[in-house]
């Protein structure tokens, strides 16, 4: 099987398993998990923030940030296609009582003026605008990334408007590798950041929430409340440390493979790419299936019969993601399978 559904599907490499097996362990809830503490210190340093908190998932990291900062009735500004709106089960409303003001913008990127105009006047009628979320890379935006300048200008608008700036950086390292910048070029302007170890970095489980000392201390209480405090979680943290040490630079290979895949797809009639191959930003390729080829779900089903897995994300929309367990030759084989399905259905 060539699994292009997501970069979450990777299995630990042998070296990663070895790092997990050898990790010194303690009890993180009792405060003596050495490997978790080492990971938290490492991530805080990498992102230029005071402290970090290891959590089971990216959703929990984002929701802890919201719960730590917002009160019921507060409003959060986020792009209308953002992960927290579409893929976190409505939890800003359920867990923190917040509403979201959806912002427009191409491929998940918006400008400072959109932020300024969405901030409410302080008035007894209006919700309080409390937080801005910037997703980088942007998942439903096709793996698009923010330029450092675009990011800095919305960060400035957030600061002037009194908003807490949270970066949903599940794939922040993909953005950094694509741009050739360090994570601090983004995170220096942020109040909190979430990063995922189980996406392109290839660890089996886990994310980190990063921010100031007081913020993380408060988030730690909510992590316990949400059921995310873990015990010998150094087994997982060891995989994340290994991933940070060994799997960041190689994200560039995933980007090359995604572009190669996009180039193949561009030549297959009946498929239309959302972003041209030359502009494929990181490790994702989105395309639409023409009516003549049937719907996206049946297209993916026929691909599955040829041992290629893709995700259908709408009636005619398909997503493919490259990662650690997909080689350049896998991309060629997947492209050949896609060509066969498209030709057979035309
Ligand atoms: C994957 C992802 C998350 C977190 O997802 P989990 O499955 O909860 O780890 C958050 N934000 C974005 C943009 C993502 O792609």
C-alpha cells in the first residue's frame, strides 16, 4: 500500500523505536518524567518561548490554548478554512464557550486589514475579541505557508488590537523548511504555538503547546482537566526528540515528492489541480475529479484497489500527502495507478 491519505500514517523507524526503548522514564504527573522534560525544554528553546507542554494531540494543544486564554462568550478570529473550525468537533464552543469569527483569504492566508476590521468595538453588546489563530502551514489551503512578512504584519495587528496570537503550527516545520527560515522567525511574534510530532516529523503520537511561563502553568491544569496528563510518556517524548533531531531537514524530500506528484497529476485529463505543480508549496496536493470520472469517494475506492490510498474531502475533492514512508518511486507508482483509474473511468 502507498498511503497518501495523511502524513500522520508514518510508523516509527527502527532508530526511533530504539530511542523510545532506551528512554529514561518517570511519572510526568508526579513531575519527574526526564524524557518529557527534556522534550519540553528542547521545544521551548527551538521556538524561542519560555516553556512547553507535551500533549497527546494537536487538537488538545489548540484547545488548551483557547481554554487557557478565553472566557465563555469570547470571540476567536481564524481563517474560515482553518483546522480549528473544520476538524476539531466544535470544541471551542463545547470546551471553552467561544465563538469564532471566520476570516477570508486565499489558501488560508489573510492580511492585517482583515484582522483589524474583524476586531469588535468594546461595547456591552459585542463579544470580546480575544484571540487570533494563524495556521502555518495551512492544511485546507493546500499546505500553503505564510511569508515571514505577512505573518509579522498580522501579528502586529493582533498586538495592537489586544489579541492573543496563537499559531496552529501542526506543520510549522514544513513551512520553515520550504522557506529556509528558522521557526523563531514566526514564533518570536506569537503568544503561543502548537506543533505536531506525529505529522511530517514521523513520531507516532504527540504535540506540544509552547508559550510563556504563566500561560503554560495554567494550560497544565487544563491538560489534567481534559484528561491529557500522561505518566511514562517519555516513551512517546523520546520519539518526538528523535524526530526533531533527525526528521526536520528531510521534510524537503517530501516537498520535492509532492511537487513531482502534482506534475504527474497535471498531465492526467479529468483531474484539476488546485495549485499548479510549480507552486506546490509543501507536502500536500489537492485536486478535483471531473464529473465524467465519477465522485471523489468512488475515485479513491478504485485507487485503493490498486493499493494507493488517498483522502476524499468533499464531493469532488481529493487530498494526497507525502511523508517519511513515501519514496520518489512510490510517487511514480501512485501516479501510474491514478492514471489507470482516470483512463478506465473516462
Ligand atoms: C493535524 C492538525 C492538527 C491536529 O490534529 P490532531 O489529529 O488532533 O493531532 C491541528 N492543526 C492542523 C492544521 C492540523 O493539520
